[in-house]
């Protein structure tokens, strides 16, 4: 019996697996905590010692609903964090690779962290007697697992993929703010590999999940992730484009979105118009796919348009504010919301920041509040006015801009101040007295 089969049978009996997670950022930490909650023994690995210590003290290094509570339940029991990659790999059978793949200019993704980790894991596999499976969770362009991951592992270990170790591409579909909910209740799980035994090993980890598990080739799994994010981003830019037309015609885009979303072929999700999509995923992933496509000699017109509409959407918002005030210079403006969406402290690619930059250029006076996003923005713009609470920002200003859909912004006293909403936060019968939506 191959090592690998023995290992599978042993795991079946104990009903838990020994899993390491390399890269304890957003994706890795949720994966680690989620798998530990399901009863697996999990070791999270990171090069950042401070983060490792924090996790071991049961403190969440990022804000995410439910994360703190789950860390308290699992750390010290079946979850721990370490900087020692070697020990972690040698004492586990499966390693999830969850390192970042950030964009360079023009969208090409940086693979240096992925290359480093595959090389380092490969060196350790050289010494490992039992079979190990490496699972790629990081978002990588189609072809990367075969052109970069496997060669790095093989070169460093002197071993052969398929025979001596396994590799699976298993993209993640977690949304920030509801990542744990998404982890425990996925719509589908995608497992891509050319080695059926690698897939079988990873499938076991997900045996408790009720959703369909799709088995694919490496490239298909990689592409599913990019195509899913591109489709969702397309829906948003589509409804923003429809919304920009509606606004000019005095039509409420929300009613139109509801009217089309009830058609089951269209669906209601991701049809909320506003200041455009942000975050660390949609802007980066659509751009990376555009870049790859251009490299291959195909001009991706729809995806280019999705990015163009999204880039311009904050400008639509600025136009509305400028029109309402008759100019921006010296005007007192409340900024409610900095994060790219509610439920997170993440401000990466936030449309709010593009809007703030423009206001600063136009010499407006800003009164800023966000329940979670102020610390990271203070480091970028230390000299701005950060308010203690949202009401204070409203009270200081002559116009209010709603740029993140934090629920607390619905309950403020806006009086007769003009409120410009870029995130569609109010029910139509509960809007402030003086109110305009970006597309409604
Ligand atoms: C997105 C995907 O939804 C996840 O499935 C995926 O795993 C993740 O990217 C990733 O690739 O890691 P996320 O970036 O956390 O997740 O956030 P979303 O909830 O998708 O929102 C993205 C942006 O679109 C936000 O700025 C949000 O405000 C905006 N949005 C979303 C709209 O403007 N309208 C909508 O109807 C929905």
C-alpha cells in the first residue's frame, strides 16, 4: 500500500487531518480557523512573528465577523501558529498555500512569494518520508501551478509530482465581512489537479460539506476563480452603467435592479449600484485577466469596459457633490465611510479613498469618520480631521457623503443637510429629508 493510501486510511479512522497553512493573511487565517473548528489539527505558518504571537494569544490580527470567537475556541486546542515552516510541514500531511499574489503596474501578478514558499516547502519535502499534498489557495493565473508551483517543488525536493507528492489547485471564494459564513457554507468547492490521488486526499478534508465538489484540471480551477470574480465585477459595472443612464432620466435604478434581478437568469445579487467595486480582489483580478489576455493577443473588450466604468464611478459621485455645493473649495464635507465595504477594516482600492483624494485636491474641508477604517487611512493622510463619531462629522459639515454601507449611518440625525449616498444604504421610505443617490 502506498504511503499515501495508508495516510488516507489513518485519517479516515481518526476523522481529522493534520494540516498546515502557509501564509496567515486573510485567506489563510480563515481557512485555518475554519478547518480547526471542523476538528482538524491545524498549524498556521507566517514569517511575521508579531502576527504569529497575536494568533497564539487568541487575538485576531484583522477584523472579521466571528473570527475572534473562533480563535478563542480553537487556539491552544487544535490550532496554533508558528514561524517554523519546517516543523509544520514535517508534522502535517497537507499544506495549504495562501500567500499573497499582488498586482504590479498594468496588472501582472507578483509570484515571488509563491516561488519562495514552493521552493522552501520543496526543500523540506526532500527529507519527508511520507507523502505530502500541497494545495494552492492563492489566486494565480491559469498555468501558474504547472509552470511555477510544481517545477519549484520538484527542483527543491528532487522528487516527482504525482509519484512522491501531490498538488491541488483549490481557489477560494470568501467575501470579506462574511468569510467564515462563506467558509462553512460554500456554494461549491473546486479541486483542480492532473493527479486524482491528490484530489482524493483534499476531498476528504471537505467531506463534511454539503455543496457540489467540482473536479477539474489545474488551469480550469485557476480560471474559475478569475472568471467568477470577473463575472461579479461585470454585474456591478453593468448596473452602475444602467444606473448612470437612469439617473439622467429620473428613473430609480434600485427598482430597475429589482425588476431585472427577479429574472432567475439574471439573479438579484451584485446588482447594487454605487461608487463602484473596491477591495483586494475584483480590481486586481479583472486587471490581471485583462493583462494576461492582452499578452495572448486578445483584446478583452468587456473586461476593459468593466474596469473603465468602475474607475469613472467615483467621479460621478464627485460631480453630484460639486453640483450641489456649486464648487468644492473651502466647503465643509462629512465623509462617512473609508473601507471598501462594511464589515471589514480593509481600505485597499476603496472608492472612498479616490473620492477623498479628489476633495483634497479641490481644497475642500473634510470631516471623516469610519468605525473600522480610520487607523490605516490615518497613516496615509495623517493631517485630516478624524471625528470621534459619525454624528460629529455630520454636525460639522454642510454636506454629507456616504461612502461605506455601515448600518450605523442609517440612524444619524441629518436634519436638513444634503446627504449624497454612494452606497444605497436607506430604504426608500427612510431617506433623509435632503437626499440624492448616485444612481437613483
Ligand atoms: C470578492 C468575491 O465576492 C469573493 O467571492 C472572492 O473570494 C473575493 O473577492 C476574493 O477574490 O478573494 P470581496 O472583495 O471580499 O469578495 O467583496 P465583495 O462582497 O465581493 O465586494 C467587492 C466590492 O464590490 C465592494 O466594494 C462592494 O461594495 C462592491 N459591490 C458588491 C457593489 O458595488 N455592488 C454589489 O452589488 C456588490
